C-alpha cells in the first residue's frame, strides 16, 4: 500500500495521506472507470454525506453564526450513508465473494467519507451539500480553503474571509479517525495512544503548505516522519510524490479491481463497485 497526497479523479485504491490542500487523512478512494458518469454519484456517497443530519442550517449559521456552537459541530458526525459504508466493510469480512483485502478496502472508503464530514465545511463549520444553490458542486464557493489543515485568511473571491477553525476540526477528525482505526482492527506489536501523537499532529496541522509548493509539502510531511522516528516507527516513512511509496494510479486501479471486483452491488448499498452501484434508499 502506498501513501500519497493528491486528489484527482483518476483511478485510485491505495492508502493515501491527503495533506494540506487535499484534506489531511489516510484514505482509500474508489476507482471510477466512467469518471464523468459517476462523479456526481460519488459526491453524495463519499464526499458530502453530512449535510442535513445535524442541528445546523447553512444559511442561518453561515450569516448569523453562534460562536459557541461552531467548534462542536464537527464532533462525532453521523448519517445514514456513513453507516451504509461502514456496514459494507463489515459485510465483506464474511462474504464468500470477498478477498482478504475487501473489508480493508471498503473500510478505507468509509474513512474517506467520515473524514470528509470534518473537512467539507465552511468557515462556521456548517457542512456543504453536494449541490449548493442547486447548481454549484460541493465546496465550489469555498475554493480549496475547506481542505486546508491550517487556519488562514483567504483574499480571493472563492472562500473570501477568515478560516479560523480548520486546525481545530482537523485535529478532531484525526482523533476520531484514530478511534475508528482501533475499533476496526486489533493492534499487534507496538501500539501508541492518541495522546502520544497529539502534539505532532497539532504542529503538522498548523504548518501552512499545500500542493502548489512541493518543497513546503515535503517540509510539512517531514513533521510526521520525524514524529514517527521518535515514536519508534522509522520503518514506515511517508512520501510526497516521490520514491517507492509514491502513489501509483495504475497499480491502485489493479488493487481495487482485485479487492472488490467480485462483490455484488445490491449487497453493498452505498458503495460504488467495479460491477456497478445500487440506488440509495429514499
């Protein structure tokens, strides 16, 4: 499995570390052979699942925000699509058509959707919908600002203004993803509690870097690698578009086809599988 930082709509199926401009979280993304056909379908299933499932109103909370509520909106997100994706991962553990890696693949795709419930929010932590104002796609009006791990001020029209909660919601995401990972698999060998890595993640989140500057991105990822070494995990270094661990789109497509190619879509409602998709419940 490789680690990388990019977010194009080419086939991909390996674990990636989305850093800075492309949400910072490990994820396993789906392969979309028919990209234009499936892009809109994927928005509702993987990227914008939380809208309408918490006590927030996009227009009210964007223009008349309650400061006391903003920070806690991201805690423990839950919605029917997240549950469907997690259930799919559990089902694959016992499905005779699944491979040894099917459940892990689907769990990674669940994690992607779960993580996006933290990142895909506006300045007041209100979730974006897949279609804003009936025609805009995702966080179009926020630009790439929702995906940055660090607080900042945006002067360009898309996302203009202060983004003061990115670090807080990224840290909460990391904490809850860590908990999800521990629940998914029993750890063997050396284990580390979240409290031991929290200071490393806080420094990583606050470091201002995105995909437009490879040198800064490398410096940002170096914070994680240095932390891994100090914790005794020097044998799992992260890479940014370089070396043997860089993301390989062609191999990712092969991996996902191998892991999910035999699964029956109607049994895995909420997913996008190589053999097709089942409609979402209404």
